[in-house]
């Protein structure tokens, strides 16, 4: 297998998984927020807990391959602008991880302990904080996808 072919495979794998991550983040933040807000508090908690249980499996299964393939493509890929864009994509994934573990994971972990019949007194402030942090996760994942994609477009076009 040629170096160019290896780079193409790794780059497209990074694009694919970064795109899945970005799509998931976008859908959770912008597709589910409105319907969740319409639910009464106990139903909101039950749905949120189900989402946390599901997404704590799904998000890492997209995140880690995106990061791994992104890093590998640094070593197999072109230099110059594509290399810088791939670095920026990786930086965005690292930011996503920082916001996730520094912000949303503690809220999600706490949410799994909430009782639907007796929500915590700061329920609304925790949900609002999660929503604000989710914006950064969406932006970081979308920009990672964009940077990886543009990097490969530049390579293909040259």
C-alpha cells in the first residue's frame, strides 16, 4: 500500500468519525433541547438519564477513532496547510475532551443519581450550565470535522 493511499484511508477515517461526532453533538444540542424543555421535570430527568446512558457509549466510540486517525494522518499526510489543518482538527478534539470531562461529565454523572420524583434544588441551573457547555462541544466537534475535511480537499485538489 502506497503512502498516499495510507494517508487517504487514515484521513477519510478521521473525517468520517469526526463527522459522526459532530452530527451527534449537533443533534443532541439542537434537536433534543426543545423537546426536553417541553417535558415536565420528572419526565425530563428520566429522558435525560436515558440519553446520558446511551451517549456515554456512542460519543467515545466516535471521538477516540477520530482522534486516533487524525493523529495517525499527521504522520502519513502532506505537510504545509493540510498538516496545519489536521493539527487544528486535533486541537478541536482535545478542546471537546476538555469541555466534556471538565464540564458535562460531572453534570451527567450527577444526573444519573437524580430522582425524578425529587429533582435537585438546582436542577434548572445545572441543565442551563450543561446547555452552555454543549455549545462548546458542538463547535469543537464541527470545527474538527471541517478542518479534517478541508485538509483532505486541499490534498485531493493539488
